[in-house]
C-alpha cells in the first residue's frame, strides 16, 4: 500500500490534495472509526456498482475528508480505479476491493493527520 501512495505522491494532481485544519479537526472529533464508516458508505453507494451513470463526477472535490482522500488516492471514480489500481471498470467491486479502497483512504487520512 505504501508503494501506491508513493506513486500517487509523484503525481502533481494527486499530491495537490491535503486536509485543511478544519478537516483534520473533524477527523479528530469524529474518530477514525467513524470516518472509516463514512468511507465504506461512500464507496458502496458511489463506486461499487457495475454501472455508474455519472462516473468521473460522483465524488465532490470538497466537503468531507474522505472525498479529498479519494481524489488524492485515485479512488474517486472507476476510471481512476482502473488507471491507478488496475481494478476493472465493467464489474461490481468485490468486498476485497472495497476493503482495499477504504484501507487506502484511511491510510492517506492518517498520514495527513500525522504530518
């Protein structure tokens, strides 16, 4: 997982995302377990399906730490999941793939909190 985070950090676009103080405070206030619940909810509702009508536009660029993390980790849409993580577009995500995505998001958020 560190290898993909290192690769993403070399991307000018992906490395431009960071949590601001307000978002870090939100994570600390809610706790990482609640943020992880939010991540599972967002991924299952917005990315898990085989067909996503608004793919490429389903993840906001602001408003929640998970959204920021999704853009930073290229887990924001099925196109980015395919390009960066080699997860096929034309199928429903497996439980293992959802776990991988959420774990990556949480690792990125923890790195941001500790930086």
